[in-house]
């Protein structure tokens, strides 16, 4: 039986302005909602797996950008700086787009997770409410 009260979890949103361009842009989610285990850093947007919290984690995230015009928006999750999952991708002719996705990953103590976004062509700002620009992580088992 899993004692869910001993597992780590966090949630954060992006409230500040940020332009997403054609190079990988780390989305620093600057407003922490909760952080059980203390691994999330809102200054950088990077989650570092705390000591004793290694195991399988589920991460969800999303961004909302404005006015795509025949552009591609992609959102990737990275572990220790290397992409491990493309959680969302869209080819958009026009309009603003919100993209969300999730992935499971095995983490060891000290491993890092961040979310990056890329849009082809002209840079686009994040828009929408902070609830549309978010990252969450929930530990689902311990090693």
C-alpha cells in the first residue's frame, strides 16, 4: 500500500511576461502554488528531485501563446538538460493556442526537470491567465 502523504509534489504558474522564440526557451514558472518536498525553484523554473524522493514522477505542463501565423509551437520536458518527452506540438494557421501535456519519468535524487517551449518564426508572448501557463509534478512511487 502506498502512503501518499510521504510522496513529493509541486505546482507552479507563470505570471510574468515571457516571449517564446525559435530557440528553446525555458519557461520559469515564477509563482509556486505548493511544493511538498522542496524541490521546485520558482526563480529558475527547475525542479530538482530532493534527497530521498527518487522514484517515478508524473509531470504535466502547458503554455498559451498568442497569434500564431502559420507557425509551429512545441513544448518539451527535459531531464538533466536533455529532452525526454515532447508533450505537445501544433501547426497553427492562426489564432492563440494553449497546449498541454504530461509524461512519466524515473528520477534519482538530484535529477532536474524543466519545461521548454519553441515557436517557429517570429517570437510570440505567453498570454492567457496564469492557470494556462503551468507545471506540476507528482511523485507516483519511490525507488
